[in-house]
C-alpha cells in the first residue's frame, strides 16, 4: 500500500494539488499522503473483521470454497458467545491476554498490503476463531446438559429437542453445501482459477 505507483496515492496527489491551488487547508491535511496511507492501513485492518467477508461471500475463489464465507454461518452465535465468555468468564488473565492479542494482531501484516481482506495473508488468525467457537459450543452444551433441564417439564423437553434438531439440520445443510461448493461447483465453474486448460492448450498448439 506504500508503493508510489498505487492509484490511491495518485488520486490523493491530484486532490492535494487542487487543494493547494484553491488554498483549502482542510483538504491539504486529509489528502496528505501520510493521512492517505494511515486511512488505507486502518481500512485494510478493519476489513478482516467484516461480517460479509467472514460468513457470506468470503475471499477470492482461489482461497476458499466459492459462494460462501470463510467460516460456517452456524458458528456465528457460538463465536460471539465464546468471545463474551472468554472476555468476562473465569479464565486466567494470561490466557485472555494471549488469545485476544493474537486475535487483534493477526491482520496487521496483511493490512499494509493491497487487495485486502486477504485470507491467505491472514492464516495467522488460526486457530483464534476456532477457540472462540469451541468455548461457545462447550458452554452451550454444558448449559443444556445441566440437571435442571433433565428435571424440566415435558413441554420444555420437547422444545429443547426441537431446538437441538433444528440446529443439527442447519449444521448438516451448511456442511453439505460446503462439500458441494468445494468438490463439485469449484471444479466445474471455477477451474480457470486453478490454471486448468493450460496443459491442453499447449498440447493443442504443439499438435498444430
């Protein structure tokens, strides 16, 4: 992002020159290259926590299964629960600091580059998302397995079973969708991103 030839910097330089000609001090401050760089780095950093990137559309097709996010949608509630429990729960302070610092520092290397958010450049996120999700899952499972649920009325037991059944269906559908996108749709519709066809092209040209 600090490369002199970036379009971002060229646009800022043009605006800065216009601001100098017109005497716009406010514009000169905000179109200064240092401010532009800082804004790009901050935007790049925050983009790695974007909901759509993480759970809906994901990254480039080459970096994950197409038409889905980098994380399963069913993980979201457990991820949020896990973050809350780790932050306010009875965990060692050193553990909290270690995991949250890891989680917050992970996107910094990628944030100073172009083409962000970038899944490959943020592999160092792993396994923080999985730790949060696991804490949330284990806590929810422990809660619904508590003895007071076993002594609950028949109606509450039915509701509990219904909720667990619906969740199991959602997980199954989400995972099945992933398998279809990764092993079937990607091979058929997105083969070009994996250089498919180059071998055949060379063989054809050689034969001609």
